[in-house]
C-alpha cells in the first residue's frame, strides 16, 4: 500500500485523510474489508490496530472478499499488470494512483479495456478533488486575472510520476494541449535513469508554460505561479494559494504592480475524502467522476511530445 495507501496517516493527528485506507475507512458509505500488503511490519500494524484482514496476494483478496471498490496504490511499474488482472473480478469501480501506466500505449490499452468491460476507472490526480483548484479554474474562466501570459511549475520525482499532476492541471485549465502548443523545448535530455527535466511549452496565443525539474526526490516543494494581465495566482512553499490583483504602483507613478489581497491554505487532507465521496455519488448516479482514466491519454500524449523533442537523449 505504501505511503499514500496507509502510512501517511499512521500516527498522524488531524482531520481529513492523506491515505486511501483512512479516507475509505472514515467514510459512512464504505467498509474496508481487506488490504493487500506485502511488507510484514505494515501488515501487522493494519491487522493489529485496525482489525482489517490483510493479504499478501491481491488476487486471493479479490476472490475471497469480492470487493465493490478496488484501490490500486502499489508502485508505478505494477499498475498495468494489476489493472489488467482486476477486470476479471468485475468490481463496481477501480480507483488507481497516478500514473495509470508508464507508456502511452499501456494507458490507451487500459482505458479501452475498462470501457469495454464497463468498469469505471478513476485516477488520483489530487487537485481534481480539491475545491481550491476548482476555484482557480473558475477565476481563469471568468477572466478575473485577465489573459494568462505565463505559468511556472516546480516539480521533482519524475516527468511521469509527479509532473503528470501539473500536466493534468494544464489540460484542465488551459485546454487541448495537442492542438494549441506550437513549440516544446527541453533544457536537458531525458536519460534512462532520470526523466525529471526542465521544459517549456509555447502556445500559439503567446502563452508560455515552464516546468522546472528539481533533483531532490524527497523535497516537498511544488510551487505554481500563474501570471495574468489583471492578476496573479501563486501556490507557495507553505501550501497556500496567494491571490494578487494589479494596482497602482505606490512608488513609481504611472506604473502598476501586483498586490497580494488574499492568502488561503490548501486543504490537502480533504482531497481523498472528497474523492471517496465523488466515487459514492458517481455510483449513485448523482455526479460524474472528477478524474476519469481517459484524461490520462491526453497527459501521456503530451509527455510523449516532450520525450520526442529533438534535444532529448535516447
């Protein structure tokens, strides 16, 4: 299950949930009937402290428990194989950690298989489940910060593993990237051992989006800066959303400046509980999935364009 499967919430104090286990366990609409965990120490904690049945083999778990909802929170490389297998158990829905797979071909195959089997598949792109990010989308759509001229993302831990979060935001906020991007340039080449690279995307309307890859894989640092003609939105290192408006420059007459007028914390512990609620409401026919698997196709199409850039190495 890993960190986001269970461990982030072990001994954590506070509201909400940072893990799939706690989010589903806290829900009034679901019961956690079984967990697959191959690490003995973690398995013992889950069994001893929560009384949940723990299995070393997910196939045995599915055969015995016949779950309605299956969560995939294993390592990235294992996702395709597990997802292919799970279709034979006919769950009501599968919720998978990102990335769905590691290649565009695998993503397309998985999405197609689940559509053919009629099994809804949702991917955990966290910001899709946070109201603060819906508010940013609304601000952009209502032109409250004017025309967006520049967006900068800082990320680490890989183009596929972590940058995919922000590529998803680009697709969500800006629209069809395949049609509108006229140029992609990379700062360095992708190697077999490291795909955390810096790259720029230039749109036909002049918008510039810059991704800056950081080398420290354990550094929790994910700043985002959206700069518009009438305002600015910045997500800072303290996980806060800063909102700026253009006002008169108090020092230099005749010029303007960005003025901070609001700062709010991002409620990340609400993301997974919101995702669980979205799943329940979807199954009740009240709501669409907020992060359906089909979105991953667009993400990987863009990742492929980045990787195929002429400056990238084999």
